[in-house]
């Protein structure tokens, strides 16, 4: 099992702001997260790596899946 990262740690790993991850969760969570208890949010490194791999593009005009 992979280590769980806090929102701050996940943001640093992805090179984005905490607010980016908070907005993502609010808008429907393209990046999977784990909710522990009523407040704690954690991310698995494996899920972050999967998200990064899904973002690979070959053109700036390419968007999402074809």
C-alpha cells in the first residue's frame, strides 16, 4: 500500500497549489482522494502518478480523451 499524502504534500508533488486540489475535490475530483474521518483528506501517490500519466499530450490543442 502506498503512503498517504496530505493535501499540501500532494500539491507539492504535483507542482500545483493546495487551492487547485481543493477546487478539484469541490468540482468532482479528477484526482482521486481518500477521506478519513469527517475532515482529513489524503492522496495516494499511486493515484497522483496515474493522474500525471493521464495528462500526457502530444499537442497543445489536444484536450482529454479522443
